[in-house]
């Protein structure tokens, strides 16, 4: 392992672990990987016909997921058509009902499947094949994201040294180094893996080709990790170029039919939400007035679509001279880059802390959505001083309206780093879909109720 990768720390084995590891290594070296011709008549089946319980269970899980997705879509469409027929709606309203119910059903089905993957019934056992920065990141992501449904039993890689375990970062579980790639089939079998994540980072294509053929002939499902980030599923597909396999990435769409539809959804939902939330807004405004005086609403300039500035509306959660006190608090900034975040900001009032943690202070932004300054879903609305320090890549977020919620709200409003914000925002701009917006809105509810990352 290269000593230059400072985010990875080698953990020295204890004497007991070391003796166990070297004993296992000697044992594995004396056992060769059987080929498809090594099976005498009447013995075990050839690799191409492998039917072990783990592999069969993985096939059943994949089939169950496909059935759940198809069934959910069919039920949503039938329910929408039945509702339109009973209420006497025309074809336009019927089509709108289909879009709405499918938009609600997809995130609901995804949430159920995500829960099943997190709690066990749909979980898979996997080995990571490869070394380097991308392989480290794959293991780290899978260990910190149980909702992905993959348990990493170890890493198979060629190393110049012989560690027993590798500690990816403080507080993370340890991942076992299983052995070299020359024993990949033997190691995958012995650990009952059903999936192999083959990392293509820096590896010769002929090696990847050989690994994929070996593993798939043995009945494992293989995912080749390219190292590309923030490419939406709908933009990526498998293709062929002669006899070679390729990954096709579609261009970022601009000025499509989805934009006016998104605007119609924004107007419809925000107007209904404003009416429904009006009692809460009135009660919150009275509480702010009684707690810290007049000026219930707070206006602040933010950067919108195409770099145009607008005034964003919020319920006031800080003292009246909060902006004047900012310069004196900059040394306590807990966020990287141009953003300012402070977990115990002294400018926040008593009622303001509750309004922030519950996101009630952001309800007036529904008026910004109605005006066309913002969208329900989009990148985080940035301050002009933040935008002045953006990189060229981050300026791509100005192609769309900022949103009340978005990936940054769902994945951690305070705990995300500057790099996370850039990845969330640019990833959303390049890959957003209407169904994806519905999904983010559905995920916002538990994020707000759980007060994830609120300050």
C-alpha cells in the first residue's frame, strides 16, 4: 500500500491474529483454484452451473425487487385510472393523476426496499476486488451506508505488504484483507460472497476481463466500479463497441419538456402548502414577535438561476443585528470554504432554535417558489459572498433554480463538507428528474422530523 494515501492507516495485527493469518495463508497457497475441467465424473458441478444457496438467494432477492417495482407501478396506474373514472375526470386529469400517483408510489416503494436492504432480508454479501483510492472509497461508502444493502466481507487485492486488516478512517469498522487476486474464486467461495465489486482504477483491461469472466462463470454477480462520480442511473447504460463492452453516458439535458412541468408542480404544491401551513406561520410569527420583538420576517439576498439575485424570505431566528455581529464570529466558523456555520451561534434566539431545527423558519420560502425565484427541489440557495468563491464546476448549479430542499437537506444540512455540497449540487443539476424530485421531497420529511444536521 502506498504510504502517500494518508487517509488509510495500517493496523498492526496482534500475535494471535498474525499466526492465524499466516496459517490461513499457507493453507490457501496449497489449494489451487479448480478449473471447469477439474471435476471428475460424478463429483461437484462445473463452475458454469454453480447453484450454491448464497447465489440462489441473491437471484431470488433480485427477482423480488423487480416484481415489487413492476407491481407498484401497475397498482399506481390502475388506482389513478380508477379514480379518474369514478370522479368523471377527462383524459388530461387522468394522465395527471397517473403521474402524481406514480410519483408518490416510486419513492414509497423505494423507501420500503431501502428498509428491507438496511435490516437484512435483501442484503447481499460482497467482496471488493482491487486496491487504491477508489477501492478504499467503495469500502468506506458501503460501510457507512447500510441502506445500500451490501455487507463487505473483505478486500481482495495484491499488496506488497501483508496486513491483516485496514482501518479506512477513525470510527469506521475494519475491513479484512482476504488475499491476492490470484485466489479470487477460492476466497469468494470460502466467504460465501454473492457479489464481487471489481475496481477498474489503474488495472489493466485484460486483468479486468479475466476477473469478470472467472467470477461470472462461478455464479457471482459482478459490478465493475469505474470511479466516475455523480452520473445518474438514467444517463448511464451498457453498450458494446465491436467485442468490447462500454459504458454509455448520455449528455446533460438542457431546456427539455421537464422544466415547464417542474414549474407547474412547483406552483401547484407551493400554493396548496402555503394555505395548509398558514396557521403554523401565524403561530410562529406571534412567537417570534413575543420572543424578540418586531420584524418577524427576515430578508436576505441569495443568488438564483443564471446568477440573478433575489430576496429570500424566512422567519427571523436571530437577533436584529445578526449581520453586524457576523464579522466577530468568523473565527468560530465550523464549515469549510465560504459557508458559515456555527453549532452554538449566540445570535440565535430561543424560539429561533426550535424554528430552525424543525425547518418552520423556511416555510415563507414557499412564496419565493410561487414568485419563480426558487423551486421546491434544487441546489442550496447561496449567498453572494459564497458564490464569489465558487469554482467553475460549482457555477454549473446556476443553470437551475435553487430549492427549498435538495440533496444537501436530505444528506446532512450541517454535517456535509464543502466538497459534499459541491458534489450534491452539481450532481443534482446534471441528473435531476421529476421522479427524483418526488423522491427527495419524500426523503425530506424524515430528515426534518429527525432534525438531521439542523443548527
